[in-house]
């Protein structure tokens, strides 16, 4: 079982940033409005995420670390309309199999908080602890028992940069959550709850905000919001492309193509456009169950999505009063 978990871990957890992504998504799924992230040595030594979400009851703590145990979907129909970020129930089991993990939580149904430990997949029975409502997950010494994979990791700075990118994507897609990020004891980001426009400025900088146009287009059961850079924006690179589908960061060829075409059509711009866009569609019209790392999606009506994005962006870029 430990071996199976280690193998599964390799699919989902490639580096500290992938563990961070999974934990942050769990905090969001738990309804947290305040999340603090502490990272030491690029996440190789420590990744600690504390949230004020609904918590995990004592009786569910061992389940949270079990493979294929998810509290988020229970029927096949649920799989067709996923609204949570997680649904596979393998992230915590995978992380627990390849690290020293401490999960502390307080859920309103218990008298007090409990924590549970796992080391290389071996669980220690829950013990009482003290904390307010919510969950804290500490991951130490990622891949300590998989030296081959640990060797594969890059420098502390590079691994932290990947963690920061994960944090940025979460921050951009959740303006309604306060977030902070520390690295080696130094605060790198502190974000208050705000609206989308202010959050984008706080995360990507004032220059982007001043040299981009606001997008807000909707049709029958689809909505596109966000900001797209205008030609005056100086920093357009491929890493300034943030696209979210129902709050989930997505890297999609179809979407990229629609945006590129819109820029080319209106501005005759060939370079990579910079954008932060949020697409909201009926969850039944998009399949997020494509790959464990979940940055791919499949749209039920790809053509219609392409056209909607193209026309929305085309219109915004072509409007003189932008
Ligand atoms: P999934 O998110 O796919 O359900 P995970 O392995 O990421 O699977 O998490 C397992 C379970 O642990 C979740 O379904 C949830 O019930 C619980 N859990 C994990 N993290 C948190 C958290 N921060 N707050 C509340 N519950 C959590
Ligand atoms: Mg999860």
C-alpha cells in the first residue's frame, strides 16, 4: 500500500509547488476566507498552510489521508458537475506517502482540535491539540524517502518560484480570500479581501492594470470577465496568461488560439498577449476530469466557447473607449 501510494504520489506530486497547489485547493474547497502559506527552503524543508475553513472532524482525520477518500463527490452524477477543485481524494494520501506530514484541524462537531501525523505513509493515531476552527497542514522533508526524486528537484530559488506561481494563480482566482506568503520567515505577499480588479493590480502590478482593458461579456449561460493587456503593456510574455474556468486555472490550446486570433484581428499583434480572464460556465458543459494535475479541461461545445471568447475579446479590444 505504501508503495502504491508512492507511485501514485509521483503522478500528482512532482515538486513542492504541486503539493502546495493541492493543499491550497483543499483550503478553498473547505470555504476558507483566510489562508497563510509559509515555505522554508523552496518548500523542500517545509510547506505550511493554515486556513480558517470548516475543518475536519476527528473521525474523518484518518480518512483525509487515505487514498481515494474524498468527501466531495459520492455518485457518478457528481462527477459530471464538479464544483470543487478537488475530487480524486488522492492528494493528501500521496503527499503523506512521500513526506513527514502533520494535519491539525478543528471542526465544530468536536470538543477540541486534533492532529494526525504521517511519516512516509505510516499513520499515527489522532491526538488532541489546540487551535481555532480550520485546518493546518505541515509538510516537511518532501521526498525524504524517495532520494531519486529529491535529486531531481531544482534549486531552492527555482522551487520557490514555482510555489509563488501556484500562489499567484490562487490569489488571482480568489479575490474573496485573504492570503499571505512567507519564504524563509520573510513576508513576500500579503493580500486583503477585495474585488477582482484590485486583486489583479495587487498581484500583477499597477502597470498591467493601467495598460489593460476590462472585460465583462455574457451570453445565455456563459460569462467572461477579467482584463486583457493593451499594446502599451510592456511585459507581455507567455507567463502572463491566466485563464480560469469556474475558478480553476486552465492552460488550454483552444482558449489560447481564440485569444491570439482576437489580438491578431484587431491589433495585428503577433506577440503573446497578456491577460487574466475568468470564464464561468455550467459545470455540466466542461469536463475537468482529464488529467490528475488538472490544468486541462474539455469543453462540451468547443466551437461555441472558441467563438464566445474570440468575439468577447475582439469587441473589447476594438472599443475606442477602452
Ligand atoms: P480531494 O480534495 O480530492 O477530496 P484530498 O486528498 O486533497 O482529496 O483531501 C482529502 C479530504 O480531506 C478532502 O475530501 C476533505 O474532506 C479533507 N480535507 C483536506 N484538506 C482540508 C482542509 N484544508 N479543510 C477541510 N477538509 C480538508
Ligand atoms: Mg484536494
